[in-house]
């Protein structure tokens, strides 16, 4: 007990609301604040993280599209957001599949939303099913302590069907201004860095650098082999963001950089598979489950 506290909302809170205007109309949001970190969870979109704030400052990339409830083509709908989960049917661009898969567009069913003196805990379920096809259940848990610097995401994917089920997962974590700015740098323990495109090869010397935005600059993409499952963005003033993840179940990592004016973004992408000709499914036997973990940490 603390006689200085009138209401626990002075320390931490969860607020649930539905957006009512423009393209966002109809989106259901959980607004979570632990006193230091504030994060918005999109219940309508797989409980993905719309934005993450640290001490009131935005860390996330939000595209010019903003957030939308409309089902329109990917390039006009992709919001970025702090986390856009790609899968389960596909990741990247593959013929016959929506770009980055169908999971993000699946509404979540919230099963728990708790805020107490220890912290915040949100639990939800997202299903991927098809008649005569798969029956996959993703159980998602997002938590953080009061006044903590870290948000933890824990996913468990279960095959509730009677046949083996294929899946692919890519966690598209997107950083933007003001966390992302000229003079910043990426820190990783990379054993290998392979460019995905000729332009990325041309700019490979700058793969760890955040340069000034330029109009029409082509995006860069690199396939990395990390010795430690961790990547950090450090701003010139020392503020940092670190993504750590379960390297045993997410054995691959992609860095996406867009240094284009108006589309200025950095993506950290732990995944089960690389893209293009290197794409490969993983499989779950009937009744089998696999777990994934991501940690979002901000520091001064």
C-alpha cells in the first residue's frame, strides 16, 4: 500500500476504445501505458502494435497511409506500425498469396487484459483456418512491468488440425522518426550480411548507417546471420532501441532500410525463412506447438 497513490491509473493503465473517423473508423485499440512506455495494440489487426512511445516520444514508423480498417491493396494499406506480423500462409511477395500473408488482417479475440501493481498483461487468440485446410491457433501474450523499459511479446502457434500444417512467420518491427534520424547507427553481431537486390549491394557499405533522407531513394534489404539474436538502433544522442528475439525458433533476420524522404523507415525482421528463392515453410504435426518471443527495449 502507498498512501501517495489515489488510483492505480496514476502508475499504469489500459484503455480500450474504437476509432471513429476516417480510414481508421472501426478499428479496436488497446492503449497500454506503464508510466514509461506506452503502446497501442490493434485488436482488429492480430493484436499487432500500432505505435510504441518511450517517455512520450514516438519510436515507430507510421506510413503515409496511416491506419485503416479498409481491405484495399497492400501498398495503399500498409501502415508500418511498430509491429506488423507477416504469415502464416506466406511472407514476402509470392504468386498466389497476399504480400506478407494474411495474419495481420485477422482480428484477435482478447482473452485477458490485466493492469495491476505488477504491470500490464494482454492475452489474445488469432486463428488461421480454411475449409479442408489448416486449423492453426496463435496465442499471443504481451506484457510489461510498471515503469519498465521493456515490452515482451510471446506467441505460441498450435496446430489444432488432424494433418501436418505448414507455416511461415516474419515479425516486421518498424522504427521511424524521431527515434530514426540521420547519424543513427545499427548495432548487431552479424557474421554475414547479404544484399537482396543490386541496389542494396551498391549501398552495402552503409548498411549499419542511418543517412539523410532523399526523395525517391530505393529501399535496401539485407539478409543477416546474427551470432546473437539481437539488433539495436542507437540515435546520435544515445537513446537506443533493442529488439531481442528467440533465435532458436526465428533463425533468420532481415534488415530493411528505406532512406526515402516521406518513407523514412528501418525494419528489424526476425523470421522463420528468408524471402524470394530462399523461401521455405516449416511444419507442425497435429497437436504440436512452437513458441516465439520478442523483446522491445528502449533506453536513454
